C-alpha cells in the first residue's frame, strides 16, 4: 500500500513539472485584439458569402470572452481564469424559408471551398418544424462558425468562436469595446 501511495505521489510530481500538459492543458497564448479582429473579419467574410437580399439592419454586437475552457487537473468542473474563448453572435431577422435555404447552401459552399471541416449538420425536418444549419471548423486555427435558422423564429443566427487561449488575466473579463455590424458588400 505504501508503495502504491509513493508511486502515485511520484507520478503526480512528475506530471506537474513545467512543460507537461497532462494535468493542465497547454493552451496557446493569445492576443485579445488579434483574436477579436480575426473573428470580426471572418464574420464579415461569412456575411458577404451569405449574399442576402435587402433585410433589416443587423443589431451591433460585441466580441465577448467566455469561460468554457477547462483548467485540467483532477477535476473537470474548474475553469481556468486566464484562458478564454471569444465569441461573436448576430442575427438577421425575418428571413423566409426559401431565402434561408439558399443562404445556408451558399455559406456551406464558402466554408467547404476554404477547406473548413463540417463538424455538425443541422438540416432537418420534423413534422412542421424545419431547421437549417451547420457548424464548420477551420483546421488551421480551430475557429468555429455555426449557422442556424428555423421556421419558428425565421431568423438566421450566426455565431463564431475562437478556440481557448491563454490571455493576460486583466483582459479575461473584458468584451471588445468596439461593436461590429456587417458592412454591405
């Protein structure tokens, strides 16, 4: 029994040494300004690819940090205080089903042509309920974009996310001070 305890203590000590990411994930460092800019640039790229007909103005939105990055270790519930993911969400309201279907197909082709990976396909019909959507991930950066539409809301919802990154703790709770809205092409 003592040998087992000693062996476990030695194992924990070895795994805890600097440079070992077994107990704590080795998140890359990130620059909040660069991550925010990349996310807003890609949101504009996606909006341009959607090629929507004239519509109500999109409400301005902020890039916001989120704490869904696990701290690692022996618990899965603890979040790392200086590791965040950034998100940007926006909506285009009152989109008819035929426009939503064509928009979803155009944006799907755009992500596929850019070599993003489809990780979730959300197109389905259950009775009278119709949904269009997907999630794509950029294999180079880990950024993800979700598109959703359903006939209950008739709104297109687009969300973009960066992967988890370690940033200065003083900036971890601070949303982008600038708002973003898509520019007309």
